[in-house]
C-alpha cells in the first residue's frame, strides 16, 4: 500500500490517549506480518525490536481524545479533553465514542466569549456512557497535495514506520517504539526509554506550522520538508544527532527546516532524562491545525521524512552514539 | 448489571477510626517534616506486625509478602504530608514572615490560628477589624502577612519550622470536620486495611512524603518497590457548592456524599484502563456508591508512580471533601467507609488476569 493509503486507513481508527488498542493492534499485525516480534509494556507502548538497540525510533500511537465524566441537566453530558485542545476549537464539532455513541459539542446558552471546557456540553444522539472515551468524528480524506482530517499527522508517522518495514528489513540494532499517551502529560515515552535503554533515539512528532497570515519568522511551513527541533521546551537537541541528520539530508538532497518549539508546540518528553540519559532528537512533520478535527499535512513532507528515515536506518552503523 | 449479593465486609470499629482520624488530622506534618504522622504510622505498623522501612526521604514502606511467590506486587500509597506554612526569620518580637508549603492561598490563612512545630505552639495570622481595612489590599500577599506567636521560650519556635492550621477534629452525624483530610483520610484507610489484606498479593503500603510539593516521595517509593500495580489513595477537593441562582454548577469536581471518586484522568495521569474498568465493575457489582472525578486539574501520587522505570499500571481513588487546603474541611463518614470497602474489594480481587489484554 502507498504511504497515503496507509495513513488514511490508520487515521480511520480511533486511539485516544490510554485507549490506543485499535492502532496498536493494527501495528502489531503489520509487525507480525513482517516476522517481527512485538511486545506491549505496562503503559501500552508497543515495542518492535531488541532491547538496548543502537537506535530507537519513537512514533506516537495516540490522538486527541475526550472522556465523558458527568451527565449534565436536560439530557446534555459533560466531556473533558485528553490532550491540548482549546474549547473554542471544540465548539460545534462532532465527537464519536469508542462504545458507539455520538455527540456534538456545544457551548452553554450563556457561555462567555472566552470559552472554557466547563462551558461546553455534549449534545448526544443517543445516551452516552460515563467514562466513555471518544475522538473527533471527522473522516480523514485525501486532498490534492496530502491529507485532511482528525489525527492524520500522527497516523502519517505510523504509516511512515510501516513503509520503512516494507522497503528495509528491520536492522538488528533498531527498535521502533509506538508510544502511548503522547498527547497527555505522563506519557509513555519515558518509561519505554527506561526499559529499552537505547544508545540514542529519534522521536517522530507532528508539530504545528506557523504559516498562516500574518506570518512570523522562525515557524514551520507546510510543504518545506520535515523539521528538526533544535530544542524542546526544556532542553537542547542532541548536537551530534542533529549534525548526523543534517549530513544525511544533505547527502540525499532532502528538504528540511529547523525550528524552535514554543510551549504550544507540544513536543516535550521526559525520555532523554531516564536512567543515565538518552541522546535524543525530535524530527517533526509540519501540520496545519494540529490537534483540531481537521489536521492538514502535505504528502511531499511525509515522503521527504520517509526518505530521510530510510537514509538514517540504512546508515545506522554510522549513528553518532555507537 | 444487577448488584451481586454484598460480600461480607469486615466490620470496622467506627469509634477507633474516628480516634485515628483525630490523631492523624491534629498532627502538624507539613511537607518536608512529616515526623509526627510517621511516628504514629510506625506505631500502628508495629502493633500489626508488619515489616517496614523508612527510606532516605522519609517515606514509610510497609511490606506484607505474598504466600504465593508469583503473587501480584501491589503498592498502595497515601501521603502523610499536608499543606501549611514555613516560618522565615523573625522580624519583631514574635512576628514571623511566612511562605506557603504546597498549594495554599493567602486568603485561606487570614485570621486563622496555627499550630507551629512539633510542640504545636499556637500562633495567629491576625486580621484587623473591618473598619480599619480602608486603603488596604483586600487580600494581602505573603510578604505582607505575619504569624504572631508572641514572645516564646528560645527554641520552641524557630525559622524553618512548619505551621499547620490549628483545627480540632469533630464529628456531627455523617459529617467529619477537620484539617488535613488530604491525605490523613487516605493514611487512615491504609491503616485500617492492615489487618484485612489477602495473602495472595505481595503487598506494599507506602506512606509518602512531600506529595503536596510535587509528588516527590511517591516517585522514589514506586521506583524502589517496582510494583505491578500502584493505587494512590487520596482525598480530593469537592467543588460541589450550588451556583448562585440554584443552577447546575458545571465546575464541580466531585460531590460529598456520592461515594469514592474514581479518577479517569487528571493533570498528570490517565488511569490504567484495566484497573479503572475493574474498579468500576466492582462498584457496580456490589452496589457500592462511587463517582468519576472530573478530568482536569489536580494530581495524586499516581502521577509520579505510573512513569517510574518501564511504567506501572496505576489508578487513583479518593475520598471527596469540601474545603481541603484550607483551615477546615468536611468529609462524609459514609464516603470514607465506602472508599475503604472498594479498596478492600480491589485487594481481594486483583490478579494477573486483571492486567491481561492491553
């Protein structure tokens, strides 16, 4: 299957944080079809490859989610977001629940202009269940230059990993970690890194573009290639990994862009600080409207990222921490 | 689901529990100096013959090994510390400058009496009468507040000491009033479970320190115990006061009187779906009242425990109480009792099968 077909099929699955079963099962099946063994840890991370690998590639499994926590008055329900979504983005958007329910998120009649989540109600088409987990109810679709819909950015990264397995036999010294709960604090990456003890890791993340007018310098742009995060919210990118990936991009003549995340970029991780420390670099897929029901990505960015990672895995013996 | 026949819950001596809650809540054990509560916990552990250890940070780790060598390792954690004040150097004849320890608003301390240090020396953050308020800040900041302990013998009060609200424990029917239910209610739950645990589990009880300043004790406790399952037993604020016009209060968190609060997710943790499902089913099956805590702010020791080592399946269960992190809170006896019964059910039904299928 093509990268785009893979990602659309994966984006149609629902995987809110903590309930990533559907995507995890799909990836596990793909791994087993390639003859790779896959294991799941206590937090739901799916790990494909050996312990203490030379390189670990971290890929997010989850997407923005919602959970029903109370029944309100008048047949409306209360839901809370799992992940960074502003209430103003969620208003008048449809949500579907893993147990089959559907609802429209609507503001209370006298809600203020500055909406907060406590002002949103779920107008359900059928009775909801307390503690039901949900996701945006928008179908992923192809566009002339990419894909549009819920979770297409995260699923593009999963699809890239599956494509890598199609074209490369998994090197003995590379492990893929499909990380759970990456959109919520306390996410799965740190514990997975603790258990694996990789010598170095590449984290694949979607990151929001800043290319809507008025443009501000320094932000990511859709269609300009994947990005390298020069730092995350609280630490610098590993300089040797950064140089290695820059060299690979230059050799393969691949477009890429550097960027400095802000606190609203959501690329933070505890993984580099576990155990004795893990050299880490975050590689991002530029995404418009990230975490909204309609994320937009470009095929050219995803294909460049696939080619870049292919080059990295082919050259894993030259990775800086060997 | 039809409620099953209720199991034969062990009888608890309500008078003993009340006395325990009185002792625990009237102790001064602000984060970083949990000694009075730790001493009490150790005395109860000795009484019940549990092995225990106190780690470098001051956590009490009590252990009851399983009769089954392959028994599931389960850690229950309740924090010993409470929010309060730290005294800074005296600036004049018994006036101490203050800093909060943990989540404490200056509004909550105005006009309140405090117990300072292990001797519980009385002090007050005085409030001038309202007719002298003109021109003053409605809510002073910490720099403008002083704790007045009066002239005291050398050594009984000193900079660096902690102070906690001077609130005595009271009971009125189902209501229990006091300070520091967060988390002495949880400590009391664990102490009352000591003699009612199954032999199938490799069981650890952690009485943790410094939860209120960043879940610090639980982090090292969970790292050391490395359990299969961790359960944070805590007390959560109930913001369930009705709206001004009698309308629904959408900001409520949990409600007093509605049973133990099961956490779906909070600021730091998504509860393990298998443990949450199991606890939910138990409550339904045995007709125990329970409620889901609203997702959002706040966190428990589970926030630190679940990300230790390669990850630990974790769940939080709390007793709701109004007014915590303030001078006096209200808790329901039945909520406390139903939380105890839910924990008892969990301990007697947890097995490796519960953790299968992720």
